[in-house]
C-alpha cells in the first residue's frame, strides 16, 4: 500500500503513476484467445467440446451440453428459505430499477411538415456469461439477465463453465428466477466464441454480456462487431472519500470488500485527516487475517492499495475524476455537495450508511460497471445494452420541396451526383 499527501514533493508524479498503472491482461492472453476463437469459428461445437475437455476437465458428451429449465427450477425450490428470500428481494429490486430505464419512442412532425422519430426494440437474442464452479456469482447473473428480460429479449442464453462437471446450484436457481431460456455447460473464451459465431447446437446471439477472467474479457473484445458487448471489464476498483468522523473499521472493511475479489483489484482512500488515514491503515491490517480471502486481499492491498491525504475533500474530487473509479463511496455528512463536483464514476454510494457491497446485491442499480478509467466515457450495464434505436422520417410533397434544394446543393458539393439526382428528379416532378 502506498501513502501519498498532496502537500509532499513529488505528489503529482506519484499520482500520475497511480492513475496510469495497468492491471489488465497482456499480449499473450490476446494471442491465446485469438487461437481459441478461430478454432470455434472454423470447427464449431467440436472445438468447444475439445476446449471444455482441456480447460474444464469433463466431456460434454458424457455430462451433457445443456442444463434443463427443470433443473434450474429444482435448484431454486431447494434453496433454504432465508437464501431464497434474499435472492427474491435482489431480483425484485433489480427489476424495479431497470424497468424505469426503458426508453420512450418518439414520433412528431416538425415545422416543415417532416415526420421524425425513433423506435426502440430489443435484440432478438442475448448471451450472458456467468463464471462457474465454486467461485460463481448469482448476483452477477441477476444483474445481466434481468435487464435483458426487461428490455424484451425473447431468447436469453446463459453459458457457464462446470469444472469437472461441477454445477453451482445457486447460479441455476438465479437463472430460473431471472427467466433464462437456455443454459449451456461451457465457459472460457470458447463459450464467448460459441455465442458470437454459433457452434452447432448453440445458436449465435446478438449481444454478449457478463463478467469473466482475462480470457473471457479479451474474447469479448475480439468478437465485438460480430456481436455487441456490454464492456471489456478489467480488475475491480473502489475509491472511498471519507472524513475523520467515520469509524475506521467501516472504511477499512469497505476497502477490503473489493480487495478480496482478485490480487489485481485496487482500493483507494482519500481523506483530509492524516490521523484517520493511519487508523484506517491499521484497521485494514487487523481485518485482513480474519478473512477467508486473506491471501488475495493482502496481495491486492499491498500491490494496489493507496491512502491519499488531501487538504480538503472538495480538493479530492478532481483527483477522483482522473481515476474515474468503478465504485465511489462518499462517506460524509453531505455527500451531495461532493457528488455535485464529480464527473466520472461508474456508480456512487452516498453517505456513511451506503457501503458499496449493498450495491453488489440488493440495492437495484447494476453492478456491472466500467473499470480501468473507462467511466470517463462509459456507463454501467443497463436495459439499453439489450436494445437498439431505429430512426424514421417521412416527407410530404411540400416538405420535400422545402428541404430538397439544400440537399441537392450539398450532394453536388460532396461530389455525389446520384444523391443529388434522387432528390432533383422528385423536385422536377413536383413543379
């Protein structure tokens, strides 16, 4: 963990290094993924089966390619009541939040008599990637599948690895609750390839979303254009802006809530209280040994953690904007005042009683968020990722007569005579 102070010499250079630190996959991953995708594109399900044997340690011919809806329903019904209630609560809140994101069609006639508008429609089919085995996340399934269904996607396909044939029943329960239509026992870059190109019994989709490891993220990057994707997700990150009135144990736990994800995750605290900064660092060191994820959290904190002391919390906000974090907590009495100064973050958690972990599960907003400073230009997953907009226009003869001459002039200016003629002929007929 590094500690910086805006008043110390060399702060600007040290902060630049923190902002520019790269924690994502390298060229070797890109080459490996290219080979896998080419094989899936050329050989279809035979390649998918071969890679599943190689990487997941089971034969799809024996374990079966598809997990049936009845199995998902049985997994849901077998949940302990408390866990089922928690999953139901999460699904209901996620669905309610995303229902409010549905866009409205437009259709109007302007002053020149031109009918203009746009119509929103869902994609025909979407694929969601869900990590499998013991380290599976039903919350991520809900965050991907529910917006797709709210958007109106008719065919929702889930791919998930089952290492050595092992099925995560909580993920299957979430698939039932979210209304997933197809579940396939395949994972890795080969699963992304199957969704993008089609692979025998797995028919291609229009959009691929969902988290995964470096190979999955790189596969999504490489198939973009063949299909739409949500984003290329990198290692998770959290920034906390907190004053000295917070409980240091609370803030330490918040920082570790991301550090435990992966050894390359990043946790950063901004505070205007140097003594509080020390107490948070001590609290982190106390809490790490108590975690089942201690080894991962310790590595991430030591390699990528940072505590930054600033003159004022207001002065921290331009620095936060440069980081454009995936998650941002504003742990102060008046979070809105700081929020008003912010431009770039994936999701913001307002106030001392809004830990980021609430957003991961039951709050409602999507937890699939831009990482790696991409919040400068990207947003979290939403209903719109599963929809597209079709514009339309209609001219009357009067409107054509009014707009046509300018169109002819511009088409000639661009050296496109056929464009000009398609309008000019109509104008001549209208005279």
